[in-house]
C-alpha cells in the first residue's frame, strides 16, 4: 500500500462498539468494545468461532440487527459519517449504493422467482436511476468480470438453474455493480465445496486488484484468511482480542487464544506428527456468563494469573498496527508452548493385527436411487426409469483396528456409501460383508447381534440427540436394547461411558438443550460406543463444530478407538481433517473411488489428478506455504447421467498428458494402477508419468 | 482430565414442578393467554362448585316465575318452565367440562368435550404417525380415508353420527372424536414428516428399534407443542358443536341442562320480550369458545416470539 493511500481517512472506522439483544430474560450483550478500521483496497479479516459476534458486528454496520437487536454504544463511521443513530431512510440510501454485502448461502440471497438478469438490473435502476437497457449491458459486463461462462444467457435464467459456485459469483457481481466503497462478505465460501471455494477465492483476489473496495471478510477458516486478507482481527466471545497484519498474526501471534487457534487448525502436514491437533480446553462462555471486570479468556488460558481474573485488559499496541488485549503479550511466546499432560493421545500405531481377514469388505457396490419420472407412462409403470447413481462400483477393504478415511466433495456418494454399509439404504448390486456376515440387506432384516457391532456417529450435533430425553436415558437406551449389561448396572455403565468421553457424571440428568455443540457430539459418540461395536462409522462428525472443539472431539475419537479396539470409518469432505489419524484414505468422486491407499501415500505424489486438485484447493493457514494452483473447470456432472469412461474426464486438468490427447478417458473405464501393494490409483495416465508429479504443498 | 469442558455450575434436570412452572411462565407472559385462561378457569371452577353456588337444582320448575327477567331471586332469570337459568348454565358446564355421564348412575371425571378431544388425539395421532413415519402405501390409504371424512360438512357429519347411534353423552364423545380425527391426523403427520429426518431417528433405526417404539417414544414427545395448542382449539370447536347439536335437538335428552337446547327452547320468546332464556346460554357458549381460542393463540404467539 502506498503512503498516500494510507494517509487517507479509513473507509470504515469502528470504535468501542457494543451490540446487545433483547431476550425474554433481559438484555444480552453480544459484542462489546470492538474497534478496528478498514482502509481503501484493504481486506480486513474478522476471524472467530461461532458465537464470537463477528456476524453481529457486520450486521451492526448495516443495521440488520433484527427487531430485538440494538447498538448499545460506540461509533461506526463510514467515510467519516456517523452511522449509529441514523433513521432507516438515510441508512437505506447509504447502504445500497456504497455498502454492499455478500452472504453465506447464495440460494437464500437470491430471489428464487425472479430471473438473475432482473435481480442484477434492479440494483442499478434503483440506485443509479439508469435505464433498463443500460443496466442490462452493465450487468452482462459485470458477469463477465466474475468469469461467468455464457453471461448473456445466464441473465435469463433463474437461480435454481445454476450451480452453487455460480450463484455465489452472481451475488458477488450484484454486490460490485454499484462500485461500493465497502464490501462486507459474511463467510461467502463456507457453503461451497472445496474446489469451488478455491475458484471463488481466486475471483475475490482478482477483484481486489481491479476494484478499490475496502473489504471486511468474515470467516472462521484461518486458511481462507491467510489467502485473502491483508489485516486480521481475531474475535473471542464478543471481544476483539488481537488485530494486526496477516503475516504478523500467523508468524507471531501474541494473544494466547490466537496461539491456541493456530495449534488446533487442521493442516496438510507432511507427516502425521506435524499434523497433530492440540485443542483449547474449556468452552466459550455463554453471553450471560461473560464477566465484565476480568479477562474473558482467562478460564481457558494456560498463562492466566490472578490479575487476569480481577482486571480487564485494555487493547495495547505491541508492534506497528498489531494490537493485543492481554497483560502478558510480550512475555508469551508461541514457540515455547508445550502440551500439558494428557492433552493429546498417543499417535503410535497399534500392533499389526494377527489375522489378515478384513473386518469389512465391500465389492463392486452400487446404490442407485430411482428418480420419479413425470411422464404419464411412468404412472402405469411403463416409463423409462432413471437412476441417480450415487454409489457406482465401490470396492474397499478395512482391516480390524484400522481407521479408513473417506474423502470427497458433496455429491460424491460418501454419505450414501455410509448409509448402505450401515443398512439405512439397500444396495442395488454388489456385495458387502461384515464380520463374515452378508450386510447387503437393510437394518430391519439384520440380526440384532450384527446391528450391535455396527454403529454410527452423526454429523449434526443439534439433531443427533432427542430433545425430550436426558443424556442418561439416551446413552442408556442402547445398553437396555442390546442387553449389554444387566439392568441394574446400566446407570453405572452410562457414567463410565460419560467419563470415557471426558464428561463428568453430572451430565446424566441434563437435557440436550443444556449442552453445547461439542458436548452433544461427545454424547453422540458415547451412545455409539455404548454397545461396544466392532465398527463405528463417523459421518463428518466434526464439520458442524468450531475449530477448537473439533480438535478435542477428533482426539477423543482416537482415544476411544484405542481404548475399545474399534475399527473406524471416517467420512469427511476435507483432506486436512483426516490427515492425522487415518491409516488409510479413499478419495471418492461421483460414486467411484479414484484413489485408495495408506495415508502417507495419498498426501505425497503420485496422485490421482482429482486428489491433486483437492489438495491444491484446501486453504492452508500459513501465508508462507507454497501450494500448487490447480483448478478444475466446470462443475460436478449430475449423478443421473455420469460421464462415460472415466467419470472425471470432463474436468481433468491432466487429460492432455496422455499420448492421444485424452480420448481414451472418454471411451474406456480406467484401470487400477498399483503404486505399491496397498496404494492404487484409478487412472489412464501411466504410473511413471504420475510418479513425476511434484508435491502439491511445500511448507516454507 | 485436561480436556473436559468445565461447566459453569452443576445443573441437574429440573424437577416436574420446575418444568411445569416454566411452561406456565410462557403462558403468563402473554396477556391474551391470561385473559383466555381466566375465562376458562372461571367456567371450570363454577362447574366444579355448582352445588355450592346455587340453591336451585337444574330441573326444579316454578310455574309462578316463568320467563322472568333477572332478579334477586334468580340472578339470570328463568326459562319458560320456570327453571333458574344460572343453575342450568353451571350444571350444563359440568357435563361439558367436568364430568362425563356414562349410563344412569356412573360418571367419569373430565367433561364430554375434553374426552372427545382426547379420544380424537389418540386415534388421530396414531394414524398421523403411521402415515408420516411409515410412508408408502400406508400413508396413501390413511390419507385418502381422512380425505373422505373431511369431505363431509362438519355439522352434517355430527348429525349423521348422532342420528345413527342415538343421543347420549358417550355418543357425543364418539362423534367429537370421529370428526376431530382427520385434522389431528394431518397435523401429526406433517410434524412426523419433519421429525423423521432427524439424526436421532436414524440412530434409533440403526439400533433396530421397532417402528412403533420410534413413532410413539421418539417422535411423538417432540411434537407435543403444536398438538397441545391444536387440542385446546378443538375443545372449543367441540363445545361449539355440542351447542349446535343441542340446538338441533340432537344433544343430551331433556331435562338435561344442555346449553344448545336451552337456546332452542328460549328462541321462541325472544321477540315477545323475554330474551333471557336464549341470551345467557348463547353468551356462555361464546365466552367459553373465545376463551379457549385466546388461550391457544396466546400460547402459540408467545412460544414463537423469541424463535
């Protein structure tokens, strides 16, 4: 940034803003004493976990706080003009023209019953007063700026006719149409797949260069912050605990919370050791439990002293424009930190299993969903049946005591595979064997003893527990149902399970609504392990949790697995999450497994081209790391009509590496190449070529 | 236990009283619900204490004071046979709200209207849960059956049932149940369709629980909010229906103090200057139905306020 740009007044200056909500029990303070400023052509990242108040701050800037929210104090100055206390009419005029906002879910930001062209032109005709024809031309030009293919036609379509990534591009185009001075983006890529997110982040970086906009970028993902932001503000429980340039925050974080956050973010480390996650102990205080006269992070801080509990630290400037809210910031060094006793489980691999017979063997499994056709013929049963080929020929084997990670984006079939194995869906073809028994039948037809050995941990902690029953009753139910212990010992066994998931016995009588997300997920884990199953399937168990809680739950799963010698199938959409505890990894795309092997083999070359693209798309929380820039063209094809030959051929960036220019990818199903005995890749490209690939991530 | 998430204070499950009080707190937060509650409680208390509140019996006739206006002796006046209207009203409230006469000398607590709705809840919930959770052809059959029942105009359906089985309190209960079943079943079905997508139902299926356990123990308790509010409204509809049936002569047989038949009997004397026998029972029906509606509305509004 040139000195002249810096000398100009900041576009947005927020000083000591406090925002509170009215509830039935009184006013609740969601945000207090937050200050930062954003200048032209700067991206300010607002980082924090759920409940920290970052979205509240954004909504406060544009006064979208809802009927029961209000700005209780402080000032928000936009281009030098005070925003707090203005009437709705004045705010509306300022907002639409100079402040734009991009939301998390593009499907909710776009009106489903109005064409995209009309929505785009509306922005211009209302705010600039230009004619419809002019607005139409300008909108097409903007769509081309956001790299929307076939922009003129897209203008005539409705939101549901384009993909999620394209919708988000339209929303960004809408936001930039008026050339706003301030753009607020609230987690714009969270709802998107990893590869699509990478493309949208590329777009945002390009746009930063071309437009002079000041951007406030709200996210919980430190990897994204490292890519996109110039300055970062870290929020915790409604307060800003640290802020400064992005390099300084990542290299040398000063606040204990920021340091803790850096340690618990999953990264694509080269070895298992370097990808360990260290959780932050304790939990975020609820808004009504936040003390006014003490440091808000003190209960969870490793360095807290008496002073921290009695006095609230003010924001101090430590280095140039690097501010911290901590008394001991100069003395704490991230490099000297040692994990406390029992914080992480032992990662040494368990002993080799004696028998080589796999505990779960799936061969050529296919699960198709019949799609209801709307033709008259199909009413009579004569219509042509179409199938969504969710799982289209998957073969994997899992040995006892291992962890298999299944990774893929949305639509790849991993959830359907999980449901088929577990019995909630019936396979259309293929064989599946578990403990020697055939499991290609749904749950209702399986033997109870078999059901007992195969349990599942679910994704969403809020819906994994029945809200009407206590924790004790819900963990006790599998014990009673399977009669694993005599009925008078059920309570004791439940308490033992609660202790195994690091919750104390007082949780026995609590209702789910009294628990936090992480605690609910632990109870879900306790319930799954209650019947001592041989195989536990975890369907994205941590993706709905905060980063600091994720680390704790992942470590817990590892520990419990070792304690009970369970085999685990772990499904995730992100390669960095499965890195540190999977023994084997399977990468799925559109119903097929494209690469399978031991974890070290997947993260190092040779890669399947899709794996390579996935690895290069994951945002890495390290601004210095070098990551290859491989992007996939187009969108995931529909599973109703998967491409012929290799299903990945429509998007494969390495197709041209083949001698015939990739024609064989279209016509023939690829063979399995065995890199080692246990590592296989599903591709036409010869193995020697694949071995010449460079690693995707090289840390600095 | 380095990673145990410390709780701020040890909280145990609130006791039954505390939970009931919490539910009532929602009620008291809404002024509309409180007004409705006062009206309903008034009628219930008056019905329970009927023998204490009036010296007359509901059937004592006084030929010297026919169709008399309100006076010190008869607070609300008398009807065409000289019976005290106030006594008839509160004894009539008894049958509706407080006791169900089964046969000549035997009665059950909790009134006719409420029994009818409870029976309707039982049948309707079962049908709705089966349709919503099991789906498939069971859902289709149940829905078409209910559609057929809903095709009849409500009063006509009541009349057909009562005309078929005869007029007595238990038959009225049956009629209320039959007429209320389709509405309740549809409500429960839509709630079940939503709840069955939750992960805890998946978890129960994974344990191999049988479908009836899942329907009644996992799904139903989570649907109780809307069901309770709907049930309150239905008690109001039932009272209204009982009034109509009584008016049409299909209610409880005379000399039973049925509000509807009181209106029917008093209708003839309105224009000749003695409207009291018709007005007071009409107001009684209206006030009770409005009270229940207000209670249900207030609860619904309050429970959605801080969503």
